[in-house]
C-alpha cells in the first residue's frame, strides 16, 4: 500500500529537514546528504519565491515570516501552534527499483516524472485549501495558494531506493482580502488523497511518455505496478515494508485487529533514524549507482535487460520476471 502521509509539525521540527541537506556536491553524490529544498505553490510565487529555497528562507516561512525580509505574515505562532504540515508523496516501489537499476538517463526520467507529479499535486491543493474568517472562524473562504518547500530524499530509512519528497506546507495563506492567516488544515486532510491520485497519474503519464513504461491494473488506492517488473526484485529492495509486515503479523497473533491505526502504530514502532554513513555512491544525475548486492542475491542484475528489453542469460524466468518492451533499455 502506498498512500500520501500527512503529519502536523511542531515548532523546532524544521531542523530535521535542514540537517538532511548535503553541504556540497561531493556529499550529495556520495549519498551523505540530500539536495536543498525547492519552492512550490502559488503562495510561494506571490512572495517572489521560486527554485531553490535557502535554509534561512525555509526557517523564516516555517516561523510564519517572509522568506526574504523576515516580516511577519499575519500573527506570530503561539505556544503549541502548528507551523506547518509534512505531506510525503512517493511512487510505487517499482519506480524506486527502476530509479536504482537504470542508467543515468532512466534516473533523470524518474525524477523528472516525480517532480511533474509534485507540481500537479500542489497545484490541486492551491485551488482547494482555504482559510477561515469571522468570529471563531465560522466563515470559510478561499485561499490564494500554498507556500511549500519540498525536500527530495532518495532512499528509505533502511537504505532501499525510494525517491520521495517531503512537502513542508507552511501554515500561512492569503485570503481573498489579501491578509495572511493560518490555513484551514481540515482542507489538507480532505484533499490529501485526491492530491495523491493526481501525483500518481502525472508521474505514470510522464514515465510512459519518456521511457515507454506500461502499467498494471490499479489497486484500491490507485497504485499501479510496472508491467514486467519482477516481483522478487521489488521484494528484495523492500526491507522497510518487510519490517512493517512482520510487526503487523506479530500484533495480529496477539489478537489485535488490523486497522489503519494499527498500521500507523507498526510504521512508527519499526521506524529507525535515517542513516547516512553506509550510503552507496550516486551518479551525477542523482540516482544511485547500479546496486548489485540486493539484486544479485535474487538472481537479478541490470545485465538481465539488454538493448530494447531483450533478456540475457543467468536471469530469473517466468511471468513475474518477463520485462516489458523497452524496460530499463537504453535508447539512442
């Protein structure tokens, strides 16, 4: 199951995202840090923000201040306030494997598709997340767009290839009267799944256009596996999912009923701090250099796909491992 996570953030939580950013290109390519944040949203554009977000600018908007001048946008956050939300958008695991085992052209296409999905999802939220006016906030009014900083991460906490973006949505939006106030967080929760569906449709369309990827039927959440992607390869690069599944099985054996709340508990109970010390080197495109350790244990490597999708010897066979035409194949 892949769905967008949405979590409230507390004061001081912004430091986590800043710590994850690489200090220079060498750190980034060695996998010891991630790229700087990027501005998204109509609200950010209204503040003159686009492209790369500076650390100072991100911290200021998290505090409810103008990223450039530090001027308060509305009232200061009070004690116990919610400065923002973290909306995490990620593709299906198959796309992460494609990103890891493909060449630089494939890695670039995957990240480009991912970013197309991010832009589409934020544009949808721009139009559907509003604010409140009047005594006790009884009047719902439209907003003029979100102020968002997106932080790309390339791996899961277990080091599996998993490109995903933390969209840090500042708790500020302009109402129709031009005043900056807190946004209506209920709108985020109401439209989270729709935004996620738009994200998935956009990245799927992009990868079909750029790499000729075909997709299987969608599951109940709208996730579509890549046609021809070997299931054993996906499983081999899904240590995080295995941890969660094992913990859920233990809880069910203890008589607990599987519910969304229990799944969330298993996710948090098995979560470890992100590690950077053992990352594999990355290419100039930002994708991990072809990782054989996980794939060769299950009889698979990038060499299993030749030009235009032709199979080579020594690879797993069967319906689950037959690649679709053009899958992972270099194009001239």
